[in-house]
C-alpha cells in the first residue's frame, strides 16, 4: 500500500441535477503518483461515521457544519462553498498528520481517497509478517506447533524463511573466516557463535516444517512429494553448514598474514585475501593447497575460477553481497515458476475432472442407445409378423 504524503481540497464543482449539489476535488499525493478524487459533503459525513464506528473513538478532525439552503442562500453561494472547502481540507489533514496511525491507515479513509493497493508489496509484507510470527513461536515449540503449518501458503512461507536463515548462516561463517584472517579474534568468535545459534534455530524449525507437511490440506500426491524433496534438500544443506561450523575457522596455510618489522621494533600486519572463500564465491571448490595469489582476468589452474567484469572491481564483501543478490533473484524466479506450475497443476486437475464427467455422460448415452436399440429391434420384429 502506498504511503500517503499529502491531501488537499483544491477545487469544487456544482452539479446541475434535479437537485443541484457540490462536489469537492481532493488532490491526493504519494511518493510515486498524484490523483484527484471528487467527493460530496455527504461522503465526508459517511467517512466520519465509519471512522467513529470502526475505532470506537471520535476522529481527530471536526467537519464544518452543514448549512441549510434557502432562497437567500443557494447551493452556489461561493462564500459558503469556500468556507466548507477549507474546513474539509483541515479535517483531512488532521487525520493524515495525527500521531496515531490508526486513522490514516483505516480502510475507510484509504477507500475514501481511492488509494490503490500495491498487491506485490502487500503479499510480501503479509508473507514476512507470517514468517516472523512463525519464527517467534517455532524455536520454543513442541511437535504440536506444526498445526501452524496446516495451510499450503503458510508452509511455503516458513520454507522461504528457512532458506533466508540458511543463507544468513553461510554469510556468518564467511564473515567468521574473513575476520579471523584479518586478525579480529573477537569479531570472528562472535560471528561463529551467531552462526551456531542460527543453525540450532534452523534445525528446530526444520523439524517442525517436516512434521507439519503431512498435515497440510489440499495437496496432491505430486506436490506433496515435491515438498518432501524440498525438505530433504534443505536438511542436507543444513547438515553441510553445521559441519562447516563445527570444523572451525578455515584458513589456508599459504594465506597467512604477512608481517614485517617496523623501524621501532613493532610488527606491521598486512592481511592477505581469503582466496579460498573468494574462489568459492566465484563458483568452484578450492583445496587447501590453492595459492594465495590472485591474477585478475585469468583462471587458476586448480579451480578454473574466472574473473568477470562484475567481480573484478569487488572485494570479498562485495562478492558476498553480489552472490546474496543473485540468490535472492533466483529465489524470486523460482517462486514465480512454482506459482505457474501450481496453476498449471490446478488446470490439469480441472481438465481431468471434466474428462471424467464427460466419460460418465458418454457411458450413460451408450447405455441409453443400447436400450433404445433393443426396443426398436423388438418393435421391428413385431411389425414383421403382421406384414
């Protein structure tokens, strides 16, 4: 839903009908667009009543009084219209700038201003809220909390949240190794503790996710098998990062910190680049014997890692961020593909049901044709007796 930034009553129009009336033009502005809405005074009174009914409190603004028209004061009186226009604008602004957001986020107020809802952002926000709710309840839960995953949507929301947790664990482990390489023992230890804590939380929530799958309603056998495979892959990846966390800090023997003695006798440490982590981000596995040198634009003989125009200007942190962005983009594409496949599956199921119904109708027609054919045969034989 777009965030309102400003409202203003910028004009009015007198409608010539059986009974003339005035509409007020309201200019509504958000961060991305501006539009006009035309409302009568009666619409404002209906909005006021709806806000009072939905919240149980008086709205922060006060509507201008309703005038009774007479022969001396007709509907087109510019003075009265201007006064009412200013009062209506003050009323709307009082709602918009009030410290309590319940007024400006009320459905009646947004519908009154014809605020369009951003479907994609709303879905994402709802999914994030659902994932946060599940995340806060599952770590301390027992097996009975799998009832939270009874719907297909909530199950997929939790699965997506666990994928994000898994990527966060990998980032923490890379951060741990990088900080250790730079000589920051405290930061490295803190990153390792965070990774282990996240792994424990991930393991608990993954168990609940697996137990909740048989309870999800409305899944076909194929979709249930696909989700079982998804859970199995997630468990394998969790086991891998768990082994990485237990193995400790991975520092190549040839990537030690270079040190040189300063004139005063102190040692100046020059951190070496964690080539193992960098080569892994470039898409290949590097053994402990990988040389620490990095030749831009060429492939190392052991791994075949190739610098590109995207990776060449990036440091280790930049590569991690780029990889994270690409993984998020792939997850988004996979979610879209999953939605398309689910829609195709539902279409196939509907077609299958329609074919079954058509087959039943054809069987009924065949039996009726056989019955009528038998009657015609008997009638023909009877006619042949009298001919």
